[in-house]
């Protein structure tokens, strides 16, 4: 089975531009998570969906960030406008169900650089 | 809410030496604990999972972790380090709203 697929793997863009990150979870997984990883702050949860519905978006830094999950096989994380401090590696992860016993399956991330 | 503390942001060992990566959870006994590994330029992947009742949990690549309630610990070990073990290791515990809480991670450096 294919794992979690993220695109693009790398994105370099100028400050003020819109950035869209994409994620395809593992087929059959009902929960999807977006994380951001930086040296300074470590791994931060941005938002979490269950059955395509956003459950917890308290980690979204500000209104410039938005996430959608239009169907069970696709999610996007959008930053508009982007700023240099948004530079980080963004991970998408999915799990089979919503439950504390469920391990998460991570994609290989999108390395985002905002100039 | 549950939390985990990983002692030591970096651990350096020689190839063939024992690997010990430390993780302590907050006071109440969690039903589950996880160790994940992150290789360079990759996402996290599950190394092993603890469920209530087990004490020694075996994972992939020769790693294992021992749950010690008296010490609130779930340390990760491997008898003999290999160069390919160089990676970042994360301990995680269930937090609120079914969301895992990850530790800050420990970078394992393996010297030839």
C-alpha cells in the first residue's frame, strides 16, 4: 500500500505569495493531521481532521493559514500571504481511526522556504 | 494532559555500543506510549508501541523499550548501534482529543 503522499517535496517562494501544500492520506484512514517542524519549536500540530471534518485547529498560527479536506483522499494546507517565518518542514499524517491507541503514519514532508 | 520529556537533545555513541534514549511520562500511567524514528529528509515512522500490561516492547530494527511505572519511564534501547541508526527519535503519549503529544526528540549520532 502507498503511504501518505505529500506534494510538493520542496517549495521556494517569495514573501507575500500564496503557498498550497497537498496531502493524500492512506486509503481507509479516517483521521488526518497537519504538523510543522522547525529547529526552534520542534513538531507542532496545526490542525486535525476526523472524517473530513476539522476537529481541532487551535494550532493554526494565524488567519494566514487555512486547511481543507474536501474528501477522504485529499487535504490542502494554504498560507496566504506567506512570510519568511513560515519557513519550515510541513508534515501530513494519517491514522486509521480517531483513538489514542492509533499510531500515525507520516508523509515525507514539504520543505518550505519563504524568501 | 499527559506529556513526555526526552532527556538529552543529542546522544552520541560509537558503532557497536549500547544505545539508550530516555523518555519520561507525566505522573499518571498512560494506556499507550509510542516511539517514532525520523531519518533525514523523511517523516516520522513508528518504531514501537506500548500497551497497558506489557513491560518490555520489541520494535523494528532491533530496538526495544522497557516500561517502568516506578520510574515513570519508557526508555528506548538497542544493544549494538549501527551507522544506519543515526536519526531523530521521538517519544509520544496520547494527549487531549485523541491527539498524541510528542517529545522534543533526541538526535542519535553514531560514530564509526
